[in-house]
């Protein structure tokens, strides 16, 4: 799991996952805080990483959604 607010390809979690599963067939990518990212760069990074078990994105609810 990694926060989407940083560069997804350089996170420590991805380095560990690549070491344990170099082909990515057993890796499920979970990214949090996706609402804080610019969509264009983020989408391109996820297209590159979308292998193995896929990608799950999590965002925080807005104040309006909570109410």
C-alpha cells in the first residue's frame, strides 16, 4: 500500500514488492489519497503498474459526503 501523493514508482513498498514478486503476478497495488493527485500523470503510472492482481484506489470522503 502506498500513498498516491508521491511518485508511485519510487515508493519503498514497490521496491519490496518487486524484490519478492519480480514479475508482479502476485502483487495487488493499493493507492491511497488519490484525490490529491493530478489525474494525467497518475493515470499513466497506473497503466504501467496494472499487472498481476490489479489496482485498488482509495480516496477520502468529502465533507459533503460525510454529512
